[in-house]
């Protein structure tokens, strides 16, 4: 059975795709992102799926996408920021090398606060980020085999820290 060399988890905007691509380059492997898999399979954007069917349906699609990617990809795999909310998805990660890319609330607001394309942050980004981090931090920590802090670091530095943590 194939398995990813490393799975990246962490909040939206933390740099999972940028860091993931750098990591894949350094490991000489491929990069895959379950958000992209879902969009390709559904022929709709993530925002459209949220609006059409709600978060619960999206999480079910996401769990299936994570299961498929864990079983069929050997390189770097990045998960959507909320994938860890689903207990079944968290269970799928057992036995994998999972790096949690973390950032503080202020860094999150600075990086994504004005990006209204992110459906979860449309109003009052600072408050929503605080609540999001409080609700999710322990879940990221639960699935992670390593934690890499990203505040004040370039994507290259984060990728190197992630490599060092493997
Ligand atoms: C989400 C994060 C997004 C995407 C969806 C929901 C979340 O992924 O899956 O918008 O709940 O945090 P990214 O972390 O890749 O932006």
C-alpha cells in the first residue's frame, strides 16, 4: 500500500500549499491537496459546495477525499484547514507522519483577514479567527506527529523546519 511521506494540516492561509510544494520539491516527490481533489471531482468550487449543501456535506466529501489520497499518494499531502473537525477523518490519520503548520491569531488576520473568498471569514475576521483557533488547535495537536510554527518565517524556512521535523 502506498502512503504519503508527509501530511500537512493547519489553518487556512498558513501556507500549506506553498510549503507543501516546496517540501515535495525537496523530497523529490509529488504534491497533492484534498481541496483540489474535491473541486475536480465535484466540478464546483469549495464555496459553491458550502453554499449548495452546507458544511456537513462538505466534511463527508472531504473525509472520502482524504481516505482516497492517503491510500493513493506517495508524496506530500495537504488537507483543508477544517478536515480535522471530523472524527472519522482524524482517525484516518493515525499511523501517518502529520505536520501541523501553526500560526497565531494576529498572523492569521494579517495573512487572510481581508480575503472574503474564504467563506468562514466573511465578517469580523479577528473574532472568527480567535474562535476558530480555540476550537481547532487541540484537534491539530491531536493528529500531529510534529508541530512547526510559521509566524515570522518564510515558506522556505517553514519547509526546512518541516523537513527537520520528519
Ligand atoms: C476550510 C479550509 C479550506 C477549505 C474550506 C474549509 C476550513 O481549506 O477546505 O474552505 O474549514 O478551515 P484551506 O485550509 O486549504 O484553505
